C-alpha cells in the first residue's frame, strides 16, 4: 500500500482512483470494488468490529480511496507506515448538496434510489449487509445520521469541515497532501514523485451517474429475483 485516501466520499474519489492508476498506483481500491463484489462485505464488517486483516482485504492493491478504506485511514497509517495520505476536499455547500442527492438520499431520503435500495435489500442479503456496513460507518463517524435535517441546513458541511481538520491534525505534514481535482496533476505528481501525464485529469461519477448506477443495479437484482421466483413457482 503506497497511498491511503482519507478524503470523504463525494470528493471526486472515482476521479482519484482513475488518476492514481494512470500514475502507476494500480490497482486502486474504491467503494466501487465493494459494490461490485458484495461477497467481500463480511470482511469489512469484521474490520468495523475491530477484526481487521488489511493484507487479506487489500492484497495487491497499491492505493485506496473513498470509503470503506478512508474510514479506517488511521488504522491503515499504522499498518502501512510508509504510505502517503491524500485528503481530497471540496466546498462544504456543494458537498452537502451532493450528499443529499446521493448517499444521504440512498439511506434516508424520500427518493426512488432509497425505495429501490430497500426492495433490493429484501431480496438480497448481501446488499442488506452492504447498507448496514455503510450506515454503521457514517453514523459512527458522526458525519451523517438519519436525524440530519437534510441539505441546505449546513449540518453536513460543518461535519465535513470538522472531519477534514481532524485528518490534518492526525497526519504528519510530510505525509499528507490536501488536494482537489481543481488543483490539477502537478501537486499530486510532485507528492507521489512521478511525472505529470500527457493527458487531462479524468472527471467521472457525477451525481446523476450515482443515481443511475443504483437504479440499474437494483432493478437488475429485482429482476433476477423475480425470475427465480417464477422458476420455483
């Protein structure tokens, strides 16, 4: 493990994953790896309970960004003392708005992605476990919970700012880069001591893309369940 992403979800973490892999830190672990392999969720639930085997979880991965890895950034810093730490940031207001339309909405919102996720969890225990893992991490962190009043209140923005300050205080300055995609390749490449690519920094996974992915995956899982039910009948 060469780089530990401590930045919160919805801070361009998929952009980071692709960018880091372009810079040679491949493969890079991301929440997408968990969603694409739900059978791995129990290992993360064990880590949440304090029974972690990081080498088993990450294997040959050279970097990790987004949650669940970022949730454990302090543990990973101890496990991989030579790894650098990347804190990705964005404006609090835009982060809160993005969270309301995606992750908070998925868990608690009056939104189609919430309804489809609930239905998916009823027919697929693996997805139910995934939601349990994610909710547990968010609620334990103090960053997000059902009692939040939603977007526009500033609650989530302030929680994010507190989190970012905690990371800055917890990570030695020589080991930390605070970075936004708006900063471009240069500071990231200098931090990692690699050449700047002859290609633009990627930009992926906007808010609409998140919702579309949940809808597509949930409908696929529900359709598979319906077909299995028809076979049984």
